[in-house]
C-alpha cells in the first residue's frame, strides 16, 4: 500500500483569504473564498473534531470578546445536503450559540473527510489545545479510518514514529487513567511508566498514588520498577535475576512489555503489542537487526 501524506487539509486551513465585510452577504452565495453569514442553526458539529474537552474559562473569555468586538476570524465549514458541517472554529461556534447569535461569518470550502480530520488535528496541535488522550485518539482515527501508518503521521507532523506509537499506546490504559491524563492530573510521562505494569489493577493502584501524593515521573518510574520486579518474583518464583534483567533490557529496546519463560533447555520470549501498527514497528526492528 502506497504511503499517504497529510497536507491537503493544511493547505485548506492556511490558504490566504481576502477578508470581506461579514455583513455584505446575508446568505451563502457560492462555494469558494467568500465570507458568508450562515445561520448558526444550520451548522452541525465536526464529527472528526479531535478535541473532546473544552476549557470553560477560555470559552467564557471568548464569549466576552465576541460580545464586545464580534467574531473577527470566520469559522470554516463545508456544504452538506441539509446545511453545513463545521471544519474549524468550534469554540467560536459554541460561543455564538451561547450568546444566541442568529448568524455567524463563515468561509465555505469543498473538503473531503480525510481533510476534515487533518484540518482539525493541525489546528489543535498548532494551538497546543489537544490533551495527550485526544491527540492519541486522532492518531488512531487516521490509522483505523483512513489507513495511515504511524510512519505517515510522523513524517507529516514532523515527529518521530516512536512518539506516535507511544501516544497511541495510551489508549490501552483504563478509562479512569485516561480521564486523569485528560484533566492534567497525571502527565503522559506518568502514563508511559504505568504501561510497564502487568495488570490494569496495578496500573490503577499506582495511578491513584500519583494523584494522591503528587508523585513526579521519576518517582513513579521507581515505584513501577519495584512493583514490576516484585510481581515477577511472586508470579515466577525462582526466575533468575539475570533473566529478569534481560526482560528489562528487551522492554527498553522494544518499548513494550516483554516476558521470558525460561526452562532448563529451552524457553520462549513473549513480546506484547497493542495494535497492528505496533506489531509492524516491532517487526521492522527485528528485520533491521537481521541486516549485516
């Protein structure tokens, strides 16, 4: 499958616009670059909006600004069979709805579904408004809904593939832990450490400890390392310390949980993965190791 690349949505988002008077058009005239006054009731939310949590304080500040100065930057929409669908500008639309505005200035664009997600993702990433879980969900949607690879996403956003892989791994944590991440109670660094624990109950136990005591990432990593080694000793009594050390080295190497079942003459190594992309990442590492 040929690699895909983001970029069309970025072009649609950043194309220079000749700003006209928002009051010069009472209704949309034609799809293009004009700014039109669209009825708020005709606009549906963006189904690809990656941001799920909107800061109420910032929204209130925007409402106050709009009451005083109006909406300076038009929202971006696309035409649908029965109205319009929002592409970018959800906070402005929410503020307009709260105020009770009948119409809102908007630019109408012809945009495909993949570009809808891309524009929303880029807009929020550029403004640093996505929390780690929202970002992970957006990356996962590109993978599952649009057949992007983690490498495609990484190249397009100027990130390492490991960054994308680690972000998506957060979705393997319990919903309660994801909520803590979304609310800022724990960081992505804390979450990455929690992923090394063998069970969800262990992860929740340590997560609650982080929140209660305000533990740093380094303190969390120390607790996780202690609990992981202790759990292994309990579950696999008699396992040599050397084998435990090798497991740790392999987990560092592959960035995922690794278990060694060691017998007298033979054994096996179990490497966990959390998605097809994660599996392909590990296979790429193994194939690279075979090359001279």
